[in-house]
C-alpha cells in the first residue's frame, strides 16, 4: 500500500507544481487553489508512506519521479524543453531511483 500512496503523493505534487507556474505568483485563484490542494494531498500521502518506508528512500523516489514528471509536463504545457545537460542530469536522478527501488533492501 505504501507504493500506491507514494504514487498518489507524486501525482499530487506534480499537479501542484505545474499549477504553481499557472498561478502567476498566486494572482490567479483557480491555479492557486490547485496548488494548495495538490501540495496538501502530496504531503498527506507522503506522511502515510513514511509509516512504512524510510524517509530518505521515500523522499528520493518522490523527488526523483517528481523532477522527471514535472519536466515532462512543463515541456508539454509551457514549452520549457530542457537542454542536453539538464536531460543527462535528470537521467542520472532517474537511474538513482531505479537503483534504490530495484536493489535496496530498505524498500521491501
């Protein structure tokens, strides 16, 4: 169940972060409400995850997946396409998350 909650935390955070840009410095009500709700849900679900998974591992997976998904969504939504060094760096983060999930005994 922890990984299900972790996915919900990641999705909530990605939606909130995307809405943060759309909120235009919290001057637009709709996106601002999405930011507040999204981050609230993200931290709620992350708190549930931390009942089972170690905080460092959970946060690494949450942050790594969030970085990749926010970047993808920003490229689609805002046409903010990362350059090659940024993609390489994000690739390294993703590889790190895969190593943690695939090989660390702390995630089981």
